[in-house]
């Protein structure tokens, strides 16, 4: 799949371009994209860590 970068002036313009892109794809191309996304190995993520700290009174 060829990756390209496009700059849009608004979110609406970007949404229209996305819709037009997917409308032009054949069902086989859409399926290939889906399978590529499903087969992509999950990225290494940071573990969620939280800590409750008592702050001194002022």
C-alpha cells in the first residue's frame, strides 16, 4: 500500500476525502486493508501506573 500525506483546510474537507477514498476502493482492496490491520502486531505500550500522593496543607 502506498502511503501519502495530504493537508486539508478543515475537518469536513478531510472527512469528504476519506469517504471518497474508500468509495473508490474495490471490495478486495477494502478486505486487504482490514486483513493488514488485523495482522499487525500490537505495539509495545507503557504500563498504566498511578499513585495517590498526599500533599502538605498550606
